[in-house]
């Protein structure tokens, strides 16, 4: 199969044949007969060649003048725009993502701002409506106070409005007390430990040694500083944990449950003193109370839905337990599986039947659900065939072989205890 390439003539032999190479290449590629070369060509001419590539090499079939390159100065078939071009700004400003400050020195920006302000005032609204048009959400912790002494988005008593997450304060009381007990040479090391642990200490030593080398000064004693960091690390970690624990105790129910679990889990990796043990015990009791309340609420939601005949809602509620390892009691699980099996009847609408089947497949009682029947609908029966592995009773209704239970999941990840075991 032939194709076209551009070649360059490199030399001419005594018999009239020419050597050639691909345009832009370094070495000659082959030989072309003189009869194929147009008259008037010389060494260095670039021609368009139709070649055929085979196992023995490249064979030139035809040569023609190369297509002239278009000059950028040519203006054929172009529309010339007459007039004074608009001068672009000498300095271009690119705002960082998330930046809300915009400086506009041109008149267009000022005119747009003035039109927006006039529109807001003419409608009888203030800056709040202008922010809503831009998509900005007002902040609950800023802005002018209302006549009752409250900020926008804040309810009576200083509590945040519904749907907004409360702001949890931070504390540095125990860290400051710990730093006050240290010697002057220990304070910089402890501060680096508070910033990022031993890694921050190593980086600070490396930075200091780099600056000392540039200034012609001796480097710092890295081994002594790292030994000091190892000695101070337990006290620093304990003080940092106490600050977190005190915030968790003060915030109460406003403190996130996930962060409360993290604080309680971190207490098991520290050498606690008497105050720390008392704080850890109080936080563990608070965690148990909150998780127990969530579990009872979850079970009540399932039970109330079953009592009201809302089987779909009951099954969907069982899919989302408050804790990953939380399970339904055996009595409630049997009741839920029975209600779901009765609801999966043949006289149910196919759409509703498949919606309930999807919820049953994701529920913890799926293997105990025994559907009463399958609607006379091909789509529903196809969905039942796909779900037979998760709901074995469907296989019996379809006349299929009951699939075996899924294999037990084995956690292959290595788990390390806080003590290093």
C-alpha cells in the first residue's frame, strides 16, 4: 500500500541516479532513478514522493514538487479588521481558587457593581439578596446582630440554627501548663512535637543545619535533640490529649460522635495520670450513653415502622445501623424477615415488589426472608433470578437450585494493638 512522504535529494551519482533521505533526516535513505526526478531539481530540493514500503525497503513510485508552505504573511482569503485595536492590560491578575476578593480597575467592573447595588436597593433589599444572587451563603458567626442580640442563623440562647453544625472550641490549657514546666532549651523541641511529632523535629533540625552551613556555623547536635524529643514525647502527647478530652467534655452532645470515639481510642495509647484516667472514664461513659441512645432509637424506628405496616421503611432502616457492628435482636430480626416475606407477594405491583426486593437484598435479614410469591411480570422474574443468590427462598419459587451461603469473609489485613502486638 503506497503512501506519500516528503524527501530531500542529497547527491547525484555518475549514472544520473539520486540519493535521497526523508525531509529533516540526517543520513540518506535510498536511491531513486533519474527518470523519476523532475527536471531542474538540484541537491537539497524537497519533493513529494509516493512510496511503497516492503520487506526490502522503501521503493519510490513517483515524485512531484512538494506542496509550498503557507507563509504567515500571506493575506489571501482573510478579512482585514480596520480600526484601533483594544489595548490589553499590561499586568494580568489571576485569583487563587476560593478567593472572594476581586480588584477591578476598569470602568466595567465599577458599573456592574453599581448596577447590582442599585438593583438591591430599588427592590427594598440589602446586601443579603445580592449575596444570594451570587450564590454566597451567609455565615452564622458573622454579620450584624438582630434586634434581639442574635446574629443571622443563630437561635435564641446562642445555639446554631437548625441544619448548621455547631462550632466546637479548642483548648490549649494543658499544653500551656506543660510548656511552663519545661526548661528553656526544651521548649522549642516541645513546640515542634506539638506541631507534627518527631517528624517535625527532624525537619526543623535539617532546616537549622542547612542555614548554619550556609552561614559557616557548626551544625546542631541532632542526636541530642532527638533524644530530648523522645523524652518529652509522652508528656506532650498527654497534654495534647487532655486538651482534646476537655473540649469533648465541655461540648457534650455537640461534639461529633466520630471524634469522641477517636479521643476515647487515643486514651488507650497513652500513659495516663490520675486526671487523665478520670477524663477517659467520663468520656467512655458518655460514648456508651450516646451509642446506646442511638441504638435504641434505631430499633424503635424499625419497630414503629413494622407496627404501622410500613415494611419498606422498616427494611430500609435496618440497612443503616448507628454502628458498623450493631445487629438487630433475634426476635426483631425474625419479625422483620417475616413481614418482608409477606409483603413480597405475587399480587403486589411489580414496581413496588422490585423496590422492596432491592431493600431486602441490602438488609441484614436477606437470607431469612421467604417471599410469598413473584408477580406475573417478566422484569420482576428476571430481578428475582438475579437476587436468588442473596435471597435463597427466591430460588425455590423459581425452581432453581438453592445456592450455597457465601463464604465467610476473612480479614487478611494485619492488625496492630496499641501496645505493638
